[in-house]
C-alpha cells in the first residue's frame, strides 16, 4: 500500500492499493480467522466481521438509498449497521445484497480504519454532509452498471471497498477451484487456465450458485480475474 496526500475530499491522505494487495489481504484475513474454506462454498461474511472487528452487524432503519454504514473510533471499527429494509424483503436477491453490503463494509474496516486512528476524523462521508461528531462512512445504493459495478462519482474509498467484495466473497483460489475442469480449462505450453468467451455466461452462473451471490457480483468478479477477450487467461 502507498499513501498520497489527498488533494480533495474528507481525508488528509489517500491510500492506494493494488488489486493483488487486496487479494492477498483478504485471503490472509479469511485464513487467519479460519473462514477460508478448503473447497468452494459461500463465505460466512457476518462471522468474519464478528471475529475480525469484534462487532456484530446490526440492522436499523436508515435513510432512503442508504444500504449501510461503518462507524469508527480511534481503535478502529466501532459498529457496522445494515439497512433493515434489506432484511425485511425476505428474498434471495435481498439476502445476497445483505451479504454484498456486509463485505463492502468489511472493506472499509480492512482498508480505511487507520485513517480514523491516525486522527483524520473526517466525520460522515455522505454527499457533502460533514459531521465531526459522527465519524462514519455511509454507503448509498448507487445506480449500477452490470459490466462495471456501482458508480461512486470518484469517491475512491467506495471504489476500494468494492474491490474487497469480490476478494472476500469469491476468493481467487476458490474461484479457480469452482471453475477448473468445467468452464476453465488448462491450455497452452504453460497450462494456464483459460476461459472461452462462449463459456462466460455459464461461469457466472457457477460462481453465483457456488458462492451464493447475485449474478452481477459474480460477473464483476469474473471480469476482475478474467477480463473478457478472445483468450482470457488467469494469471497467478
């Protein structure tokens, strides 16, 4: 991770994470807390939050359009709150959105807690509101492009938290195991796993069903690990 002085926004500094750094961090954290399965299956994200941050996610009435927030103090994560309206929908899609939101909030905890600890204390990050008495990151329900994921109008802390969603819920090592031998096959002299264009839809379904995430999340993760082209290969 590198840190730069922020030119704008609520923080004094801006961390920069490479994709591979996020991948390694999430895999290490899951393994450290004995929550990285030996074979592909849904990640117990709520249990991960409890063990990693010592808090239990709670469900409360939140403003319209807000899915959840993470509240910090100088010791790190103080609370993770999810919109009660998601739990009240009682649908498979909503259940999976809760999982995704929990992973997003865990991303803030993993990547951004130090910004509050070092004394930046930016308050609540929601639109242009600023409340120094409430150091938290509020996460809106933004319009989604199925190919690119949620759009956050340049809010780098939200973009970074989104990177954690895939790395936590669909760990790279388990994605490979779930796809290899079916849609992901070793080819070439080096035997690198390759996914053909005509198999991408099937791969999305396999990931969605295996890890119990909505198809859009599975597609975004697939595009992260195997960008679509004529001969998408997975590198290690």
